[in-house]
C-alpha cells in the first residue's frame, strides 16, 4: 500500500488543499493530511479546530485521513513508514519556498521524497490567508472552502 503525508498549516483547509489531496489520491492509496501543531507559528485556529475542519471535509474521500503533529514532519512520515510528502504548487513564489523546504527535508532524511501537484486554475488564487481576509471584508467564502470551514467561521471561533 502506497501511503503519503500531506503536511501543512491548513489554517483553515481550502478547496485548493482538497484538490491537491484528490490528485494525490490518484497516485497513492492513502494520504494523511498532517496538520502542523507549531507553537512558534501564530495560527488563526487551534490545532483541534483545524483537524476537526479537515476531518469533516474529507468525509467520503476514500483513502484520505487526518492527523496532527507537534514534531518534525519527516519523523511523522517515518513513523507511519511513508517516504512521500505531498505539497501543492500555485506560483513561482510557491516553487521557491517549496524548493528550500525540500532541501531542508532532505538534509534531515535523504530518503524522503517530496511529490508536487499543480494547483487547478480555479483554485490557484486561494490561500488560507485570502479566505481569512475575505471573511474580514464580509465577503462570501462558500465556493472557496469546505462547509466545515464556513461553519467554524460562523461559530465565530477565532476571528483573527
Ligand atoms: P504551509 O504553512 O506548510 O505552507 P499551507 O496549509 O499553507 O501550509 O499549505 C500546504 C500545502 O498546500 C503547500 O504545499 C501549499 O503550497 C499547498 N496549497 C495551499 N493552497 C493551495 C491551492 N489553492 N492550490 C494548490 N496548493 C495549495
């Protein structure tokens, strides 16, 4: 069974992330969306909220799972015996960032491979921060994110 890990902040998960997950599931039997629990990085939603939004959003997507880690992504991948990390690419800026990230991961574990999927044109402008900006501008986000994210914002959990 081919298993991959899709690490990220998912703060919150967007339809752009879901698209990458679905592309990855054409290549891998199982993909674990790994929510980063990084106390040094300020997040809009708690790790529990982010995991809960992902859990709801991936219901019905065969092979998709969710977990979180406060440790290194590479350690998590090794723990579940996966050597593949999935990431998404939208722009040249993403490419530069991901190139450096791949380098860092390789320094920690040269046996890990990053596998990239290109953003769909429809979702290439979507980011978690853009979604948050739209919320603060009172704009509609329902076509950009799963229902669970709309609900979480409506509950007024974390507004900033
Ligand atoms: P991180 O803070 O680790 O970059 P993100 O949740 O912002 O976490 O993104 C996780 C991954 O998903 C990254 O590889 C990012 O480039 C990718 N990604 C984010 N939004 C999109 C999108 N709209 N289309 C394709 N890939 C995306």
